[in-house]
C-alpha cells in the first residue's frame, strides 16, 4: 500500500508498505529517518517515541496505515519543532525525503554546539551528561520536550511520571533528571 | 558504495582546554541527541537483504532432520543455510573454549540455539521463511542444576571435551573449578566465638542493553567481507569469525557501528558470523537486527548462582575464617565461565581481612541459557552473599553493621586470599564512613501539603497505600572488584596518534579499536591527547580493525589500558615533535637542549613556562604518527589446587547505603535513596565518572528487586524473554543516587586512575537487600526479592 503523511513538517509518501509494517519501520527503513529507535519493538521501552498529531506514541505500536494523512514529529525534527514553537509560527521545515535518504553522520562539535542548532532539551541532555550510549535518548527527548510544552515548571515527581515509559539502561536516570530540570530552568529564564 | 551510516571522524574542542580532570562533554553528544548517530541497527545499504535466525524451540534435543525446501521456495528468499552449508571445517567459536556451534550440529543444547539462517529482501519475508523450516527434534532429558549435572548417569552436555580445563575438573559437566586455600581454617574456626552460615541464591540477570544485536555485512570485491557491528571487542570477534568464514583475517574488515550499551552482553559473538555467511553466500549486503524477544536468546546472561558461606568471628568482632562454595550456572556453552569462576573465587572474601579461608568456585555446563560476562563478572554474586553474612555476624555479635565492617576492612598492604598483597590504596573503611555520613532522606518523604503523594510510595500510581503498612529500612554494603583482565592474560591495548597542522592549527588524531559502548572512552581519549600534546582540537577516528587491538570494553579496563595506550602513543609523538623542534630551532635557544619541554596551548614551552616555538612552526607540513601497544603490569594464573597467585592488576572499591520503604502488607518495595561512595583514583572526567556510578548502581538495584530471567526447571525454557515480563528499573523505580567520589591515586596506573565501571554494581544489590531486611526483619537469602518473599504468600 501507499501511505501519505507529514513527517517533521514535510509531506512524505511511502510506497510498497506491507500492512504489517509499523510506523517505526517506515520511518527507519523507508524514509531514511533512523533516529527513532528500535530497542524493544513491543511498546515497553519508549525508544521509538514520536509525536503523532502532537501526542507522544510508541511508533512501533502504530501500524503504518494508521498514519495516513496525519502529522508525525521525530527526533530529527525536534530542533525545528521547538524553534517554530518558540517563534509562534505554524509552518515547519524539516527533512526532505532526498536529504533523509542520503543522511550521513556529521562531525558536529558537541563541546560548543556549533553548527547543530539544537533545541533546549537536546542541549540540556548534552550539558547535563544525560547521554551515554544514547539509544534511549531520542525517545526521551521527544517525551521530555512534550512534557515541558505542557508543564514548563515540572516537579521531580512530574518529570518521573512523564518519562516513566522510557527505559534507560546506562545512566540510572539521575543525569536525565538533571537535564530536564536544566531545560525547564533555561526555558523559564528565556535562555 | 559505502554503507549508509558508516561512522565518520568526529572533531572536538575548538574552544576549551579540555584536558584530563575536566568534565568535557561527549564528542558524539550532538549526533546522539539529533538522531544522526548511526547505531548498528541503523546501517543501510542499497540492495541489502535481511537476515533471520531460526532458533531451537526446545532446550536439549537431537536434530533428526531439517527441511528447508519450503523456505527456499518462497519468493524474496535468497539463501537458507544450515550446519551443512558452512564453508570450512571450523564450525565452532568461543571466547576461550571453542565449544559453540555457529549453527546447531545434530543437537541443540539450550532453548533458542541458532539452527538455520535465512536471507530475504524484507525482514518479514525472512521471518516467515525461517518459520517454514521444518526441524524434527528428538528431545533429551535436561540438565538444569548441580544435582542433575553431576548425577552418576548424567548426560554430558559436551562429550569428548579436550579443552584445557577438562583435565582438572571433577566432572565433565563442570566447566572449570577454582579452589583457594590459605591458612588453617580448622584451627581458626576453633578461635571463633560465633559462626554464621548461609545459603544464598542469585537470579539470572540480563544485560538488557537497549540497542539490539545488529550489524551490516557487505561483501567486498576481493572475496572478503566488511562488517559494521556493535561489539565490545572488534579483534576478539575477528579472531573467532575469520576461521569459520574461511577467510584470512585481513579479508574480514570490521568497523565499529554505534553501540547501544553492552554491559558484558556483547563480549560474545551474536549475529556476526551469520550476517557474514549470508553476505558471502548471496553476494549482497546483509543486515541482521534482533528484536527484543530474540535478544534475550541472542546473548549470554549473568550467571545465576548458589552460594554457601560460613564465617566465624571473635566476640570483639574480628573475623576468624571463611569457607564458601560458589556454584555458578554456566548454561550450555562456556563463554566467559572460566574467568567468572576465577573472579568469584578470588574475590569471594570481599574487601575484608581474613587469613584463613577455604574457597571453591565452579561453573556448570547445563541446558540452561549460556551465561558469561556481565558488569561485575563473578564478583557481584559473591558480594551479595558475603555482605549478607556481614550483617548476620554483626547482628549475632550485637555490633553496628558499618562498624563491624570497618573493624575488618582491608587496607593497603592487606594480603588477598590468593596471596597477592594489595599495593595501592584500599579505603574500604573510609568509603563506609563517607556513605554513612551522607544526610538521610527525610522520614515520611511521601507526605506533601495535599496529603500523601502516592508517586513517592511503594505501589506508586497504583494507589495501593497512603502510608499504611509502610516501613522504612536502611542497609549498607561494600564490595571489591578487580580491574583489567586477570590470571596471566596478555591484556594490552593499541593506540595510533597522529599530529599535524591543519588550517594553521595543530590537530591530534586518535585512532584505536576501542569499542565505545556509551562509557565515554572517546571523550577521555580526546582529553588525554589535549593534556599530553597541548592541542585544542582532537579528532577521534572511527574504531576499526585497521589499527591494532584495544582489548575488550569490559573489566573496567578501557580508560586504564586503552587510555594508557593513548597516553603512551602521545608521549612518543611528543618526543618526535620535540626532536623536530630541536633540529629546526635548537640553535636559537639553549632551553631546547637543557630544559624539560612540554606541549601546551599549541606551543612548545619549558617547564618554567617559557615559550620556545609554535607547534605549527615546528611541524609545518610534516605529520608525526605513532602506533604502539601498551601493557599494564603482568599478572599470574591462580594455582589450580591452592588458588595462590598474583592474579589481578588492580582493585576497585565502592560502598552503598540504601534507604527503602516497604509496604509490608503487599510486599512492595520503593527504594528511596541509594547513596554511593567510591574511590576512583583519579577522575579523568568527573561527569562521566558519576554517570558510570549511577548507572552501575541502578543495575544493582534492578537485580535486587525486579530483574530475573525465569527458566522453567522442567524444560529449561526461558519464560520471560521480553520487556513486558523481564523488568528493568524505570525512572519511577530509580531513586536519587548521591555520589561521593574519593580520589586516592594508584601509583601503578596511568594518572593514578582506577577502573570504575563495575564496582558500583556490586554493593548496590546487597545494600538494598540489607535495607529490606532491616525494614521487614526477614532473612531474604535470594535476589531478586519478589512481593511473595515479603508477604509469605
């Protein structure tokens, strides 16, 4: 089947999709957007979290056909999404299909954040040491960003509740807590 | 055409000094937060096929027949391979003992053993084709524990053993046995005023790294293959793979793809050989990605263990003797079992002074899932048991459990049961003091102005209590872990360091085969290069087999050994740079010949701070490159009868205090706080050090209260291979983890550092258990603790 939907603000068309394919598979293997991760593929770990019409979902549990005509934001579009949210504009840029298919790891400098154009929550994860192996990071970023959108001044208990669907095996979550607190503080200070 | 997602060089540090001791940020951090970092499961290649493994549905059986015809006939299927299709006579692999078949040969020995492999143009086609392979099994009785393994009529899991342990083990179903005998236990026992014994059980823990086993094998024009892989040790994989593929090692190129955690679970091969076999067979790139269900079958686990301990002490609280017997279940294949046995035996006393000991550790061959390396490696199981014993003794003697431990704590100069003196700081008593001195979390921390916040209570949002039946407990534990590969292993690392001028700026490039699995080795390598070479910019070359071995990312060894190799290579580069400088500028200033010279801030300076030259002027268009191996001091094997020998390189110590609250009616536990104090020698990157300690602590928490692979004792089949049924701590299960870092230099190690990754995983578990015992008064001799153990239901 053919599935038409919007990813990170750009219309996308996926062809020859099997009925059994998940949104996660289509993003990763058909659209060249492997940022959403495949840690469990059974809806338990949250590493594949994306926003579907604004709502955080495990993309491994969404059948590709269900996203027809809908709007998806992945970690690859998070920085743009945050930028547009803060500037209050509706239209969004994102990654073109050709760009996505030709993606290659680039050597950006995380010491300075130079040339990366990160969202506040992405920068906070780096600064706080919340990234180790990083496999849980994309899902956590999407979930944390969504929580901060709803609740700009979360308590620790709020953060834990919002991120309880995202497993991390490396950090013991302490630095993730630090990162979200840091992002919230920077957001409220307007930095 | 290169594979999509092939790693590229990462350059860091255009602005900060960023040498050792600073919390510089990860060079791969930006890639990881934008989703651009390519993990092994993200690799992609035009025209690639998908590989799938068919695994045994039974634990122990003869294979009567395999029929692949229906699978082969499916449209989209390119290849189906079984044992009979393997290209050479080398058809087994293994870390130490080559007992593991690449594909089952006439017999399967555990649930989930690979039997056949399929390549197809879509992963679902590959899965369906694998399901169409008909395997006729004739089931055999299962060996599941020591009694069934060593019964007089026991079936041998491996017949005709000829490995180097076969000659000294008491039974062919025992992989390895290590006794340690020192002093005179019978005599020392006579001095004991109290004797306590205990039988302890440690459940099977899974590494549960989040990035599934995966990789991409690309056939090359010279008949070889290029594998992009997530592993802990590229060269160990290569050594095991090449003979099976029938290729010389130079025709098997290995590049480290992004690794989504490891924790020991990637020390053994998983899909490496299978992907390469299918790529070579089909002439097409082949990607294999396990799903989580398969991952539980696709790697070894932490050895479950039965531990019997006896300790004696005098009335004034001094340990007299220790006897223990540790039985580790190695499962169907050896993996790292022999080394785990050596660790369990040699660290079974814990960080205490006991001169008279009688120790035996064994690992069994059974039909249970194979077990091998996991963070803590044999020391974890022992720590759980000896720390429970310490609490029992303290209680028996009416002493404070921390004071009792401090009274018996080892220190620098203490002789281990192996006869090896501890010749660097061993601040065991001090770590206990520090962790005890940390402020306690407030009582009834779940109370808020609006009543009980159920999120802070056992049961959480299930809203099972508002504080009724909730009891607090506090527990302490301390542990000892060895650092580096032990028992005479030639544990070296290689580093290639290059220095040149790019765009007017001196730049260092560090190239090693070290597996970055999340620990932050790449961060530390850049810091070492900056410190040693005085450059701002360091480029980290992707890890591959184009450079010599870096050894394994395990045993808390990478910062020590590959870090040591990077430092050594940098020193040699510096000498060469200074030689060039002397040649060019030596006649202009006498200090070139007389002073101690350093590289700092892109310049050659004297130790007095006088600038002699810019590195850019010294090097001009010349590049200096050095590739060298570096070794820590050698170790010795343990004697097979007495266990004596200087077997370990270095020791690492951590102590924990756990505060728990238990709903005694429902048996639900909430860990409120897990404080840790650890000696790290020298924190090369304090932020990363704390991250390691908190992460290791949390894995110890997991096996205290939730994590266990459940194997049916009747069938030896795994009952919970999913994240639905195998639970790891979520952010709600994990408390705050305050960390107190002590830095007492080890003069034998680079920069005085101490390997840190594993020690916090040891003492975390027994501290939580001790706290639950304190809250409930129950004995609790097994981990993990489940609600029924607390309610008696």
